[in-house]
C-alpha cells in the first residue's frame, strides 16, 4: 500500500482481530499483515475450529509478544457430556476445578506433550440443556480448554468433550475491541481512497495498550535516549515507580509524558528502588522508542 493510506498506518501497533472458525491463526495474522502492509505476529494461537479474540501485533510491537503471550485468557465453551448428569453436580465439579491443575497438551497440539501446571481463575456455568453445558472460564495462558472438558467429564463420571470454543478476552483486549478482517480491510480502503481515517484510527491501538497491567518506572527526559541506545537505567534517572514488582519481573519504562519507551527487567525490587539515588536498577529488554526521539542527555567518556 502506498500514498495517503500508507501514511495513516502507524509504524507499529496492535489490532485485535475477531478470528473466524476455519483458517489458522497464522493465516489470519498473515492476511491482517497483507491488509496493513506491515510485518506482523500474533499473541496466543487459536485452533482453526476456534473463534474469537486474536491479538495481532505489527511493526516493532511484534517484540511485545512475550508479554502478550503471558496474559490471562477468557473463553466461552460448549461442552458435551457423554451421559446424563444433574446441573448441581456440574456446578460442584466446576467449583472444584478452580485453582491450580495439571494438564498435558492434546495429541493434536503442536507443542511437546509434557505435564504442566496451569491456574483456572474462574469457571462459571452459564447454561445447561440436556448433555450440553455452556460455561465461561478465565485461566492462565497456555491452558487447554479441550483438556479441561475431558477432565471435567472424568470427574463427573460420564466423560465429555469440547464441542465449540470462543475466546472472548486476551489480557486487556476483549471482544469490544475486536474487528473482522473485512472491517479492517474496509477501514484501510476508506483511509486510502476516501480520505476518512477515523474508522482505521479507532481499530489500530498503540503498543502501550499492551502493558496497562504492568508496573511502571517513570524516567527523566535526560535518561530516555540512553535507554533507547540500550543503557541500563540508574536510579538517578528515575522519577517515580507506579505499582509493585520483584527483581526479574517485567516492568514498563515510561517517560514523564506517559510515552512508552520499552520493557525492562528490574535489578532490584520496587521497595528497594529509590528514585534519584545512584546504582543500576532496570536493564532494558525490549526498546520500542527510536533513538533520537528525545534529546541526548548523556555523554560518551573517551580515554
């Protein structure tokens, strides 16, 4: 894509696609990239027969994949029981499965079938008709709902399988932010051919929308360019800390104006980080802001 439409598409960002049943996540992501004319990646694979929220990153935002992949997920599932069970028993089993569970990926999975622990934060039985059970589940990333259905069936003594599945949330992104590929293509066409950027601008989210739940380290303007060049952040460059974190956890590095510089790994906990004091405190791991965005506030020592 060239011309006015191209200039209206930012170099990096996020678009939440409502993936249809049928194509793979890779195919849908590739189509979104073709529509936008950008390098793309996605956060959290959905099986071809599963629909719903697919977070697509483009440009340098692709480097946020580790954070986006770790986000909790929320699904609506239709489970079919292989025998008759009273509603009360289903409700009881659903409550018992909330918490940490052991899972082994299904045979058709693309990952190694090693035993793993995942946490189910919430299971709500929405409706039940005959042997069909509709429920909502909020869980850790990497939870296999197909496996959950099998295990719930075992617990009920009748066996069960997953009949349909839809993802309704991935981290901070839900169905309200999602758009179809057709809507995305129409918005790009409207921007390029009709000069109406409004619909497209509402669909394309900034990279900072991915880190709303991360603790933040606010830095001085004079430290920004050094971080953009890969320097480790010292306490003298910190204005304040928002949220709590432990050593080694991911944090968002922000300017005083609320601009997203990148991700960092704390070398100390939030309780030990003292803004304005010397000592190295955060090592940048993923920098999205381009060098030169802020004036250089550091010097190179020459021997």
